[in-house]
């Protein structure tokens, strides 16, 4: 009786297990609906106008357009790989977010596998050794040995300090000696220049012109964090704030720029005048000064209309 | 006298340190590097097809004619595009005598708003191909609006400008590729 | 005045943290004669509290002559988001870090664990160093309290994306508390390197801190996922974004440390490995902060960036160099007892394997996150690494982890016979297999999901059996609770990605339209202005079977940004969510909507909550257990009596 029960429990277990394995092997990936398939392809594409979002995750017009294109091509019966290849033709290889298995990108695939194999090997080797060398006398554990003397701790602290100082030094050095090399390699600026507020201003402008004032605002803020008195960043940020209706903040930002002569004085005057107008303050003198300084500015015509209609 | 055991440990510590130093050095180099918002795909290659109906109801097909073509992608909901339209209309009129054409693609836009914008800017003469779902813009590799692509007389893509253009940029491109 | 108080308090925090460094270091050097006064640890906390208080006071009173308020405050921001705007920008969140770190210093310094006085003193000294570094960073680079002359009448307010969700008040502080908790683990690792105590006693002292860090980090990460799910209109919760990854990395290593610490506690094995995990978790947390703050990776989360990148990198380099120097200076090198691991089939090996898998995951996430940055820096090549890469690598690894989770807890520490293991695994395995068969017949899905569900059945049966058997041994039950939460979370992830159905459709008034299997009707479309934005809301009636739900998703158009953002609406049930996004609404009342049925998403949040609560529960139960019996004496410098006497420990005992 006991014997039979002992027998049939494993038998049933093996049968169920076999059924489960069969179910896994026989199961066909169900063909998902079109929307899911579009989503899967969209997930592997980078939204070209966003900060690190995929086409599936982004709500920008260009991402919507790309989803429309994917939908159309999948409906036409093209395979996901063909769709991706089409996008690579249009946007370059880095539009696809799955790294290739060639060149340096192989590292991305090889490293996890390598760590897995190495780690597994270490576990196996160290586990086995225990069974063979249990009786072997071993040296006293060093990690649990004596304490370090104060002098050695001091040495470690000095090493810390030197290593910490090395990084700023590494950043500072190329900006002095390596400028020419950096220029010759395709016009990229040197390391310290790359850090500069100018780049953030440039980025802010390009974002502004692409209709992304939020991104632009962030870029200007970064520039200001690095150089609080950067006229270009102040004016740019003020312009974005003005558009969002933060009139007094905008006014505060541009006031120092609007005074002295400088490249950004006309634009600052424009922002200042518009902010004053929004707050119901006298604005005509400011805008007239703007017109005197920059009669050919793209916004000049509008400003003239504004002054006339007053 | 280094025992093999210690050698192994020293080696692994050294490898770890080297890796860490490498990563830190890379990060130090990368400080402030910001992905440029531009891409070089399509440059030097045959321009994608551009055909469709235009805002004024006719149809348009882009064919190489031996003259330069400027393709501008815009939409009425985009503020820099609105600012850019008068400049484009003037440039289109000025370049016509040189045979240079300026074609625009009105992407993901309501035709009413787009027509109103063109008539406000006195730019009804601009050719504006309608692209309701944005597929034309995507097939031209646009990353946003406004964006301008320069196609030479043989139908090869020569340059691309992300963001609003200036008259100087347009002139320099026309001089360079005509 | 407020600015002056804030700056003075920050300087006081910096100086008192430095004082803590010195006093505790001297106490550690002469443990017999000197003892650090425990109240000293409270000073930095009080000073940091005053700093944060001053900043919040300035924000709440709209004192626009303070620079941070002029840049991040606004009269129109509600009080709640005015409080949270302290951590909406870099300078302010630095103050929050200092507050959290000094709180850790105070808590750590308050109670000396029995029998680990030198270890503890070194740890407090090291943690105070970290706190002093960040306080110094805030003091010398931050400009929170700078004066603005003349003061503007109003400010721009915080970044709009960070002022529209209540999670803003909870998620960042939780995440910071978790990330900075790794600093305590790191401090204990340094203390172990200095004193030479990396034994069972070390593991016992570190465990509560590891539990705390892990629980808080878990809660922070899952809450962030929930936030993005409810805000971003596409129903996703995890995008493998660099900043998300940066929080995941220390979580993975802390998880590994919690497990390897059990081996260390029991048998004194793997000391160097455990120390490396603690140091690694801290360094990766620092790297995460670097990624968030320096803008090297493009991410939707880089709200608060600044030029502190170099300083942070220098700090990380110093930390790594210091740890390596300490390890190399150790008499006898970096040593660990050898030969003290169990046979292949033992709990110890299972935990080791778990550590290997977690490290593989960490390496994957780290490489995937840093590769684009490094490739760009080295040769300017543009490489994008996205969700598809992380999914491809992590899904099989997580599957293995799940299988191990079902097996590991039922292996004996000292080794097991294969037949005995098989017998114990029989019932859970049968349940898992039955789940697979049932699902394959009833609810066909992809292979990966099928395997996940089967493994989940396997693990869950084991957990239930274990909990039923061990009611009363609450530490073990809490541990199993954490496993349970993890399984629930994975089931939610697998289920929501396998069974989600989504579709788009246009609905005209007066007609019902079927989208993604749901009948949708429009009841009203309203447009109104709120805080300068125009919000279009569509009142929808959704009917599926006998379940009728009213939802009103919206579109928020902000004229200032010339940008439209979808405001999704979600109805959550145990069975799943109905997730509706409004895509457009025209003048005639016709609306275009995206309807998604996301089954089992709720399991993810539930799983995260169970994990965090189990971790905290385990922490509380430990304390009670500790108090109940007479203080178990942990002799110093000899280690705690090992449960499994290994040769090296025997050798040490003889000395």
C-alpha cells in the first residue's frame, strides 16, 4: 500500500511535468493585434526629438508620425526588421536601440554572458573544493585578522585625496594643452569648453526653435547655473518665462541685460517691454528704444503695430 | 615570494581597479558632451519621394530638374515655423529666377489653420504639400519642425538644417550646391 | 535674514560633521580610553534641519530675495508643491541629501551595537565624512541662499512636470533615503577594512541597515514606476531610462548583500565579497547621482542638473582609491577564509548563485546605461541602447533567479542529497506545471509569460507551505514575504505585457463605439481654463460585460508652451486597469481615444508594497527579538560563535 502510494506520486508528478513541458514547447506565440505589433517595433526605435524616450513612449508629433508610418508599413505586410531598416536609412543607425552584435557593441552582449559563465564557474569550483579539502588546515583568515595601524589609515586617506584631485586635474589639463587636437578632430570643442554655458545656450536656442520651450528652459537654466551672468541665457530664459506668463520673473532676469550696451540689449528690451505691457506698466519707451536699436529685427513689424494700436 | 593564490588576487584586484579607472576616465571625458541634435543620414543619398496634393488643391511630384530644390517641413502649430514662413516666401520669390525651387511639406496640420497662416503671411505662392499623418516628414528623416533639406539638381540630398533657417544659410546653400 | 540663518546653519552642519569625523576616529583609535559622546551625532542633524527649515520657510513665505525661491518659487504654486519644490532643482535637493545623511549619522551614532565598538566608531567617522562632503558641496557650490537684488515680485515656479503629481512629495525623498542608505553600508565596509572585522558580527550589525536601505529603495523605485504609469499617457511604467537604471543598480547590489550577508553571518564565508557589494552599492548610487546631475545621459528625468559633475566624479574616484588602498594595506592582503563553502547542492551555493545572477543583471544595466556615454566620449560614435536590449538580457536572467528562488530556501545550509531536494520540490513543481497546463489551455499567451507564470506557481507554493509551517519564526516569514512580493511583481509584469490589449478609435456623440473590446460612449466634452492652461475633458462611459465605468481623460493645452499633454484616466480593479487617453476632441463633440486594458498591473504595485513592508517588518521583528532575550554578547575582538564551525574559525579560536 505504502509502496504503491510512493510510486504513484512521482508518476503523477512526472506526467504533469511532461504536460507542462509539452505545453511550453507546443505553444505558439499568438499573433498579437496590430496595435501591439506597432508598439513592439516602436519600442525598438528612439524618438529623435526626445530625451531618451522610445517612439512608443513619446507623445511628440514626430513620434506620432513615426507610429503612423510603422502602422502603415506593418499593414502592408513588411516585417519588423524591414521597417527598422527603413528607419535606419532615414535616421541613421542609432535610431534603433538594440545594439548590433558586431564591433564594440558586441561587448554589450558578451559582458553579461561572460560574468554569468565566470561567476558560475567560481561557484562550482569553490563549492567542490570544500568537499575535498575540508580537513586541510588553512591559514588564518586575513580579512578577519588584526586592525590597521593609524599610520596605514593615514596612507589610505592620502591616496583618497590624490585620486580625488586627479579627476579635476584630468578635466582641466586637456582644456589647456589639448585644444588644438580637439579642434582638428572635426571641430568639437575642448573638454572644458564642452562644459560651458555657451553650449547650453546653443542647445536652448535650438530647442526653442524646434518648439520645445520646456527643454529650452531647462537648457537655459543649466547655462545660468554655470554662469549666472550670461546675457544670452538670461534673455533666452526670460523669453520662455514671458511666454509662460511669468512676467515679473522675466522682467527681473532681463533688467540687467537691458541697461548696458551689449549684443543682447535689443532682445532684452523687447522682453522687458512685453513684460511691462503684460503687467500694465508703461512699456512704450522700452519698446521704442528696442526699435531704435534694432529696426530690422523680425519682431519689429509686430512691435510697430503694437505701438500704433495703443 | 608571491604565492599563486596571492597572484590571482592581485590580478583580480588590478583588473577591477583598471576597469574602474577606465570607466571614470571615460565619464570624465564625457562630462558635458551632449548628443548633437542632428543626424547625417540621407546626406549624399538619393532624396526620398515627395508627392501629394497641395494646400491649394493641385498635386505635386518632386523630380530632379537639374536645379537645386529646398524642402521645408513645417506646421501651423509650431511657433518658429510661423516666424519662418515670410522669410521662406520671400526667398522662394527671389530664387525663382535662378531656377531654384522651394517646396514645403505641411505636416500633421489642419488645412484651415495652414491656409490662414499662408494668407496672413502673404505666402500663398508657396508650394505646400499636405502630409496629414506625418508620413512624408518621417520619410524625409525629419526630427521635428521646422526642418529644411537641400536637394541638388541630380536629386541627391546635400544638407539638412534642424530648426528655423536664416536667409544667410539659405543663400550659402544655394551658392554652394547650385 | 532667512538666507543668513540658512547659510549659517549649513556651515554649522559642515563643521559639526567634520567634528564627528575627528571625535569618532579618535575614539576608534583608542577604544579603551575614549568614547565619543552620542549627542555629538545630533549636532549635524539639528544644523541640517535648520538649513532645510530655513529654505522651506523662504519658499513658503515667498521670499523672492532668496535666489532659490526667485528661481523655483511662484505665488501661484499650491503650498504642497511649494514645499516639494525644494527638491525640484539641484541646489535644494542637495540640502535634502545633507538632511538625510546627517539623520543617518545621528541614528548610527546614537546606539553602539553590542560588542562592535571599534567597528561602529570607524563607521560613524566614515559616514560623517560622507555627510561632511555633501554639506561642503552644498555650502561651497550651492547658491540656495544667495541674495537677489532687487527681488522680483514673483518667480517662475518649479518645473511644471514636477508640480502636478502628489508623488512628488514622497518618491524623491524615499529614493534619496534609499540611495544614501548605501552610504551606511559603505561606512561599515570601510570600518571592516580598517579593523579587520568582516565576520558574522559584521554581517549582524550591517543587516538592519541593509534591510532599511533595501526596503526604502524598493518603495521609491516602485512608486516612481507608478508615477510614470499614471502620468505618461502610454501606460508604461518602466522605460530602462538612465535615471531609472541608476536607482536599480544599488538596489540589485543591496539585494545581493542581504543574501550574501546571511552566509557571512552563519559561517563567516565570503567576507571580501560582501564588503565589495556594500562598496559597490554606494559607488553605483554615487554614479546614479552623477548621471542625474551631470547631464551626460539624456533622460526625461534630468530635471535638476548642475556643474557638480567633476566634484562627484572626484569623490567617487577618491572613494574607490581609498577602498583599494585600505584593502591592499591590510596585513596579509585581501583575504577570505577558504574552503568554507558548502557542497554544490546547499543553501550557501544557492545564495552564491543568486549573487552571481544579481551581479549579471547589475553588469547588464550598468553597461547598457554607460555604453552610449562612453562610446560618445571615446570616439564620438552614436550608439543607442534601449528597452529591447535590457529586456532581451534581463528576462532569461530573471527567470533563472525565479527558479533559484523556488529552490534555494529549501536547501539545507550544510548540503543536501539530490533525492531529498527532489522530494521537497515535488509539490511546488507539480503546482507550477499545473499552472502552465491550465494557462496554455485557458489563456494562451507567449512562451516567456507561460514560463514565468509556471515558475511563479512553483515559488508561491513553496512560500505558502513554508509560511504555514513556520508561523512564529517571524524573521523567516518576513523574508518569505519579500520573496512573495517579488513574485507578485514579476507576475504583474509578465501578465500586463502578455495580456494587454489596446486600440484607438473615434467616438461620435450619441453612438457607442467598440475600442479594444470596450464599448465607449461620449457623455460630454468640456473645455475650461485652469492655471493658464486650457483643459479639454471628455466624459466617457465605458462598458465591458457588466462593468460600467465613467472616466474623463483630458488634454491639457498650455498656450505658453504651445504644447498639448494628455492627462490619462485610469480605473483600477483587481482584474486589471482600464486606461483611457484622450487623443483629440473636435468641435462637434467627436473624440478620438486610446483605450487599453492592462490586466494585472495592480499586482506590480501590490508586489512592490509587499516587498517594502516585508523588509521593514523584518527590521522591526529583529529589534524585538534582540530586546527579548538578554543581549547576546558578541565578544570583541573574537567573532560571534559561529553556527557552523569552519577550520579557519577553529584556528582563530585557538589563538
